[in-house]
């Protein structure tokens, strides 16, 4: 459990895909720093569990189920969140899915699904939350990219295409919304041990243990990252402490992008 404090005092944060992994950890971290957290997930069981854990820890949270790829469902989520809380200070576009395979191995339906969740899933929540931020001339958007936006990794064709798109979109959004006092930044994690990675390892490797060892070697840290590592970076981007960061990629990757293991 993260430290408590007031770094997000008086702020309301909407986090997509907060029923698991990095989103869940960020929801708990934000709440313990004074934020009112709106937990979104497609999976109602997991999302409600996150909100309950926050409340049990003394924080303020509610759950809204929505599929980030569905315009009607996302518009309803934004409307409900604004009706409940009056404003959304921080939108963390975190929901995402993995896509495994070299390009020729990826079936068109898998390609489309990865594009829909990972890119449309950033576009739609932003589209429906931005007008309220623009009206208030204030807001923070955090988009979940990945270190694969910057480096080539084997068998990640669809996934890396989406995360590169999210990074480019972040920069473009920042230019459009800077005049409205809105900051838009991206997170670029390395490999973080979450259910997403556990499933991916099981699905893609005959020996998941050996795969973990090779991933550890790829990162200068010699270890996989933890959801807390990314949640702390998200907390920084969400808070006023990062007010001079605009359109930036923030790497939390154990050195995988800029380091080189001999
Ligand atoms: P996770 O699978 O543990 O959690 C993702 C959550 O998103 C799940 O609760 C899932 O139900 C939800 N979700 C999926 N599709 C959704 C949809 N259409 N609408 C709403 N919610 C939906 O994954 P994680 O590892 O915590 O990853 C979170 C984000 O971080 C993803 O965007 C992922 O690409 C990115 N990321 C993860 C890693 C890593 O190594 N774990 C590295 C870089 C980037």
C-alpha cells in the first residue's frame, strides 16, 4: 500500500481499466493522496473490487462500468462522472490489451481488436471528457503508451503500433489543448509484472519462467517493474508537481530504452 498524503487534494481522477494491474494500483495511490477516484473497467467485478478496496483504506471512490471502445458507453460514463463530481481534473487513459505475434502471424480480427482498445480506447474517453476540461481551462490527461513505442521488440507488431500511435497522439493533443490549460503526457513502462504480463507469458512461451528471466536481462534493473513503479509516475503526472511537463514521454522501464545490456 502506498504512502498517504495530499498530493491530489481536491482532485477528481477518472482511471480507465482500473480493475487490475497498473490502473488498480494507480487508483489506490491517487486515492491515498486525497483524490476522489472514479474507477472504470469493462469487468464490473474487478472494478467494484478496486473501489471497495479504496473505501476500505479510507479513500473516496466509485465505479463506472464502460467499454472504452464504445462511444455510447464512454459518453455515458463521462456524463455520469461529471454529474456526480462536477468536474474531472485528471483522466488517466490506462485500459489496454496485449497483442502478440509478428505482423504475418496476426489475424485481422486480433489486429482490429488491439487497435480498438489501445487507440480508440484513448480517443473516446478523451473526446468526452475534454469539453468539460476546456470549459474550466484546466485538466490533466495521462495516456498509457509503452517502451515498445521507442524500441523494437519481437512479436509485438499490433501492440507496438498502438503504443506508438498513443505517443504521437499525446504530442498532438498537447498542442491542441495547451491553450486551454490542459496538460497531456504519456507513460512508457517497461515490463511490469501484472495479470496482463502473466497471461501474455503463459500464452506466448512454452516456458514462462525462462521468459521472465530473459525479460529481466533485457532491463538494466535486472528485475521486472511493479505496478507501484508506474503508479508513482502517474501520480507525479497527475499532480501539480509536474506542471511544466507537457506532451512528454515519461519512461519507467528499468533502463530498457536508453540503456544497453552487454
Ligand atoms: P491488466 O490486464 O492488469 O489491466 C488492464 C485492465 O483494463 C483490465 O482490468 C481490463 O479489464 C481493462 N480493460 C481491457 N479492455 C477494456 C475496455 N475495452 N474497456 C475498459 N476496460 C478495459 O494490464 P496492465 O498490465 O495493468 O496494463 C495497463 C496498461 O499499461 C495497458 O494499456 C498496457 O498496455 C500498459 N502497459 C503495460 C505494461 C506491462 O508490462 N504490464 C507495460 C507497458 C504498458
